[in-house]
C-alpha cells in the first residue's frame, strides 16, 4: 500500500507539489496508531483538535466536603466552601522536513531510503510528543502543594523533612521501598478524593529494582519456569495494579548526552562538629575512595590563613570571615592547647554533596482523569528545489501535551468538533436549567 | 447569564470539569533511588582566601554540571553549644530569603525555623557570615525546586545541613565519634556502591542480648 502510494506520489510529482492531504493522512495515521507510545496512549492520549491554534482554557471546580455541625433554631448554617481555578494554554506549531535526491525513485534502495525517512519523521514527531508528555507531567500543578498551603499545620515542616530524608535513596535503603511508595501514594491520592492510579512512570534503572527482587530471581526453585525466566529475564509490565511506563532520555542540550527527565542531580549538605582544643585530626568519609580519610589539624589551619602559618599573616586576609580573622590568634592557641585558651568548636561544612537521583510519577492516566496530548492542523507539504537537485517534504503540526490536573471528566468534549454556536446553545441551556 | 455566554464566546475550547468529581490523579516522588556520585564528598578543603572563596563561589553557582569544587569548609566558632540537626545554612537576618528544604518544599519563615534549631547567637552570626561571604543566597536566580530545575537540567541545592559521620581524634588519645543521620544516613566503607545504585544499604546487625540467670536465686524460697 505504502509502496504504491509512493510510486503514485512520484509519478504525479508535479501535481503533488504543495500541501498533500493524502500523505498527511498517512503520516498522521502512522503517528497516532503505529507508534503506540505509552505516553500518548496510556498517560496523556492523543486528542484531535480542528482549530488548535486558539487558546485552550479549562476550569477546575473544587467542592470541599465538610461535616454538618449543630445549628440552633433560626440561626445560620455554616457555609461550605468552594473554589474555582482557571487555566489556559496554547498548542505549539512544530515541524520537521526531509530531503531526497531528485532521482531517488529510480532504484529500490532509493525507495527504501524514502520509506525509512518517512518512518524517521514519524519517530521524531512521536519522540517530540513523548518529551512534551514528560514535561507536562513534571510541570503540572502539584495538588500536594495546595494541600500544604491550605492545611498547613504547625508540625508539618518537621514531618515533611522526616519523610524526605526517609525516602531519599529509599530504594537502596529498603527492599520493599517500591511497594511502600506505591501503596503510600495510592493512599494519598485516595485521601485527596482521586481515582486509583493506573500507571507508574519511572526511569529504566528503577525498573531493575522491581524485577531483580529475590522472589523474581529465584530461578532454581521454579523448575522449568525458572529456567525460562533466567533465559528471558524477568519482565515487568504491571506491578501492584500499575502499568509500568519507562521514562525516556531526550537529547535536550547541545553537545551533551540524552537526559532522562526523571533523573536529576541533587545537592544536599552535612556538617561535622567537635572541640577544636587539642584536636589532632578528623576522620571523614571520602566517597571518591570509598574509605575514611584523615583531615589533619595543620590542613585545617592552612585553610584558615592566607599565607604562612603565623597568626599575624591571617589577620590581613581580606576574604577571611570576621569570626575567624578577629579570633585567629585565639584559634591558634586553642589548636595548640595552650593554657587558658578560649573554647572553640570546629564546624566542618559539606554543603554540596551531589548525587544523581531517580524519581517516579504515579497517577491515573487518560483524558477523563489526567489530560491529553492535543494535536491538529497537520500538514505534509511537498517542495522541489531544482537548483540543488533535491525535493523534500515538510510536516508541520500543532501539538501540546497538557495535564488538566484536577480535571475530572471533560463533559464537553464535543466542543472540539462542534461549532461555537452549538457550544453557546448548550451552555445557554445549562445556564437556564441552573 | 449574558456575561457567562459572552465569556464563553471568547473561548472556543473550554474543557470544563464535571462538578461531581474532584480528582487529583498525579503524584511525583523525587529522589527515591541513588544513581551515582557526582562530587562534593571528598577531602578537599576550601581555602579562606580571595582566590579560594572566588573559586568556590564559581563552582558552587555552576548548577549545570557536576560539582567539582572544594568539599569541606572549616569554620571555628567560639561556642560550646551543641549543634542541632538539621542546621539551616542561611542569613538569619534576611526575612525575604526562602530555603529549599526538600525536593519541592520551601521554608519561607527562616527566622522562626532557625530560632528553633540554633539558639546560640554567635553560631547564627558565623553561619550568616559564611552564607554571605560564599554568596549562597543566589539572589540573582530563582531558587528552583525539583520540578523547575529538572526541566532545565539544573541541580537543586538544599541548605539544610544534617549531622554527618565523623570521628574527631584528640592529642590525648581520646576521640569523639558521631553517626550520620541525614539524607545519606551513616557512612561506612562500601557505601559508595549503594550510592551508585548497585547495592542495597547494609542493615545493622541484630543486637545480641546476653543475660545470666542465677539458678540458685530462682530456687531460693521467698522471704
């Protein structure tokens, strides 16, 4: 079918210059049907828009469910609170092009090359849309933040800090970490009044933790199934009722390796403290050598003074902290343990301990629950460049992945395909009914 | 009603919610697994000199690449008061500064938090000096949380310092050992593999209780 179409396209080349609906439909079909990407099917599925270059707006209504309180006769009842938030966004026009030599159709290799280039366009566009879904999930408003702002409690900060410390590198700290995280999130979302989540998006490396547990790698105890499992490797499509979606790495920065959005660098800090008087050395862990190394008191002293080792040199140091420069002689006395010295504490700071860390996203995907990848106004346009002896195709389209974070059900999906007048009528009817 | 209709005319696509449902269907959990060490936990010491401070500030502010500056900052403080973990490294006088505490939670009221964590004025002043001298305030850029930083490939910086693993050795052959309690927990030889995402953290060996029962005492009649 494709080959016939290509030949037809080639032999009618002069006729096909400019926008080409036939090829556009084929490429559209390949993108939406053939790629079957979990990001644009499970999480934020494709949703076609006839006029995507206009503003997209949506409202989120929040109705808090409260408990009725006792009310005396002839007095006012407590009013329930409600909230409306409005959001808006635009789809973005994007495009890609391919070029071929004029006479590529004369050979079967040229035909094959053309077919591969079309697939390349399809793959690239799907890749772009996948990235957009990643970014939409990352930048979507966090309901957790809203909860914090609205129900901030006195001890919340301490609890949040404790939670973060406990879950920092949790997968390496606890064998059942993923189970705990998933069940914890389910419970959290349920507490918000959300729907049971159905997908878990995480880095490919994090999936190892799900597939390499002791139960799943006990090949010897599972007989023939165990041998098959060892041969094929443990796979993981579903886990605790969640579809596992592996996040992708994208080439986002010029000249650097593709980057996984759910993998990031994090700096955290530590401090070490003890008495300075009579100090000989401090042993600290060095992650470069994976061992404890000694930091001598002379090295500490030389870090405090600009040159030499005498106290008078250090006082002239302009960058030195006042708390050091004002007391440099006393610090030296304290270090040497001279009689009558002042009691200093030594504070060692390590504020930039940096590691790569992995994250995950859990949610309920789909248009009805989370959002959509809006797209439309696609156009495959054919051009001919006689001067350079090439012809090519340009594919342009509108696209934007959006998380309508708290959107429940889009009851007026029909608005996309109906005209404005119909929308007006529907809403007028609704308003009249209200 | 007229106003409503007019407003709607302006909006061609209005994705409206079902009023009956209130669904919050997305939750992000950051930093749940280690995937490699970048820097900042070696034995290099920052020098309190013009060039040393300048170099440190430059390395510290480069949040687009792995940290390769000096790891340790030495600050002698004239106090005998204990330091409480976590210790906020910030300017305690500045009311406008906010501090990233977790992956996406900021502390806005630093003064209130600091008063709970550090009661010693000398310590506070010293930390404020460190913060100011090393330009850790980052006034020229927005303090990003995980969601904002990950999109542009930047590192987030948490200025809440937790007590780390250390052993202070003194000239009189005594020592003071401290166990780490922060993000990374306790340090031990071999933990680098854990923080490279290739191993699980070693669980503490179960404590062995030894009790001795005197059989004679058990058979002895009560008085």
